[in-house]
C-alpha cells in the first residue's frame, strides 16, 4: 500500500480519497480554534470546587 499526501494538510495517508483521518474528524480545525480562544482569553481559569 503506497502512502499518499493529504490534500488538506500534506501529512502522509493511506486513505484512497486523499484526505487523512485527522482532517476528516476536524481535529486540526478544533486545535486551531482552541489556540485562538486561549490567545483571546489569557486568563482562562478552570472552575474547581473549593
């Protein structure tokens, strides 16, 4: 099985349609959105019980 490059992110993939599983699931987009959110709100606090 020959490895191909993903059409969206250039990672190697064995998928026949040319799009890797990471791009199909949207993980790259979720990561980008999370980084943007954290940049906007640098004082992001997690709620904990005290």
